[in-house]
C-alpha cells in the first residue's frame, strides 16, 4: 500500500473540509498515480470530492465507522479487518491512501511508499499529515527540482518505509 498527499511546512493538508492548495501539476500527478488503481479514504474525504461522489476510473474504498445509507459506488469498510479483505485481490502497489488526516495517521505505518508534494508555505490548516522525517522507518529517496505555481514553491518527494506493517 502507498499514500499520496500534498502538505506544507506545518504538515497541514486541509482546512474546513477542503484541500489547502490546488496546484495543477500536483493534481495531474495525483491523477496519473491513482488512475486505474484503488484509493482508500475516509468519509469526510469522500464528501469533499466533487458532488461527494467516488473518483472515476478507480476502485474507491471508504474506511468509516459511519457508512452512509447510499453507497454511491464506493466500497465501505468499518475497520482494518474489512479494509484488508477489500484490498486482498489488489496488487499492493496499486493501493493508495488519499486522506484525510485521521486516515493518514492510522494507515501510514502500513504503507510502503509515500508520494508527498511539499509546498513551501506556513498556512495553518485543521487537518494534518504525520511528519515522516520524524519516523526512523521512513527515508526520503527522491526530491524533484523546485517548481512554482502562482507564487507557491513546491517539490515532489518520495519516501520509502523500511518496515511497513502487514495486514
């Protein structure tokens, strides 16, 4: 399993139910990495998507203790055991955790690779991502050249977990 996220210097990822940043190249990277794959998200992340509907061209799995009455084409799991069952047929390299903050904190130890867009900004959000640099299991293996969009500087980074937990 992998994860993909856009963070800033404060490890903020969202505010008031939405993303803090909308950087076209980051959005393209997200689509490229997750198209045709399985994405795992929390209920609030699903609700924040356009129309509150699952992402197209992906298997959408929602991990939530409160699944909605209407399934909307997503697979709902209420715990890690159900999530493990839901992804058992998938190639683990094709499974991406996409948020939100609570789900990242729960699942990052199970992930092998983290694709992190880091925006050089200090905006405070109300949803945060764990600092992988503070975890000895995670090592940065790639950093892109610095890029810029509308005054925001950012880089793409890849981290690898040397000891991911198995389901």
